[in-house]
C-alpha cells in the first residue's frame, strides 16, 4: 500500500479500528501490507494482544511505537484513555470530516471502511493535516460535568413528548383543550361530544402517562436547582467559570452552565475564529468565477452551544440595550423585516460568543455591558 509522503511517516505500526455493537474490526500496517482481524467489541486486552501479534506478522520490533485511530461514536472516549494509558498514540476523529468519492455509488463494508480509515491515518502521520478533523478529548472530570445539562435537555424533550401524547389521546374523544394545571381533575370532569365522561381505560392510560410526566418534572426541578447552586456557590474551577458568566445580565444558570461545560470550562482557543468555528457560527462562502454568495453559517460545530447562543442573543438585545453589541444589532437589523432580524441575531450570536470568550479568558468586558449586583 502506497501512502502520501511515505518517507516522512514515522516508523512504527499503524492500526485503525472500525467499531460496531458486537465486533470491532482492526486493520494493521507497517508499510505496504495490510492485516485485518476482528475482536469482541470492547475487548481492550484482546486489542493489545492483536497489536503484539501484528508486530510479529508484519516483522516490526516489539518495542516499536503504535499509532491508532477510531471514529467518534457511541463508545465515547473510554477506549482512547485506555490506549493512551498503554502507550498507544491514538486519535479520535470526526467521521463526517473525511473526504469520500461522490461521483458514483460507493460500496460500504466494515472491511472497506477500516482500510480507508487506516489510509487516512498514514496520511495524517505523514503530515497531511486536512484529511480529517481530530476530536478534542475532554478529561474525565470535564466530561462528567456535562452530564447535568445534557440530562436536563433530554428530560425536557421527554416532557414535551409526553404532553403531546396526553393531548393527542384527549383529541381522540373531541377534547381539544385541557390545561396542565390540575390536569387529572380536568380529565375526570371532561365530557365527550355526547356529554359522557371519558371511557375507563382511556382515563387509566391518561393517569399513567401523567404520572410519567410528573416524575420527569420533579427530576427537572432537582437538576435546575443544582445548576442554580453551582453558579451561586461555586466550588470547582469550572463552576467558577459558570458563575462568572452568570454575572452578565441575560445569561441565566442554564445558559451559563451550558457554555461552561460544553465550551469555556475545558477548551482553549488561540483566536476568535476558532471560537466561532467550534460553534458552527462562521460563514460558508460559495464562490466560482463571477458568482459569489454566502451559504449561511456552517453548523459544523457544537449544536448545543449554537442553540443556546441564539437564545442568549435575543435576551441580550432585551436586557443589555446599552451595550455596543445591542446597538450594532439595532442599527443593522432591527428596522428590517422578520427574516432580516433572524439573520442579524445569528450574526449577533457569533459576536457575543467571542465577547463572552474574552470576558472569561482575559476579563475584557465589552462596552456598555451591565453586570448583576454582587
């Protein structure tokens, strides 16, 4: 197998892992020959044993360095930490960032996928940094801190789904409105088109569905109370970052926590472009010959950060009207139509995200910004 810039590649053995739910396929090479094997999913000891076997089969020294990669997915980062602890240089890569042929229908099998992954690893080690995007692996503590907000978001979605189910069940009998307050009492008092109460089994199903909603709502209250505690009485370095963001009017405990644990609490940035790119708020140009236009924001970054920044931008215009950012928005977009205002709020979200980064990192407060009283 020929690799680009092979003379520049570091000597050692290279392994790519294609993960699935039951088995993992491994592809090894030390130059031209490729060796593929399969192991049970999650078998770390089996992986290390196959590395030693591959070194023998491919005539590589037993102490030669091992370079590995796998695609980010359901298995998360535990395997990366396992490999790093055993001296393997590993990369976790974004599968969507790899370039593939689009001019014809492509075959897809685990054997082909792992070989393509291995070829990209060789090119990366040879110095080609544009073959894919490497995922920044958080520490165990930083990854654990994200669980609170991600669980809260999931519970909110589940609550919405259960309420939609409750109202759909009521519509089966022509009841189109039933307030959330004292829901079960309204169900008992509800009457169908002919003045009859709801059937017994329907009422029983509604009670069970409402019990699930009530349990989720109780869990949500506990999670949101914990977020408030973290920003008002911070005890860790990341909680102090969230508390610092919360000092700004228009950022509540939820938005401050999301921005901290998804972005500012554990990542470092060299410039403002990296901040905007990570949130997917950078422009995507389209230019060919005399034609040039914008395709909108890339949406290639962290969707949670992007969503919360759009919400924060709307609140910023309302609660920080004297800030330079709000005044810029008012001049450029506020007097246009609804579509222009929505476009402008995305632009404001990018500028605001950079301003928050400067506040957290360099203590630079944007002009006209108000802080909460101490």
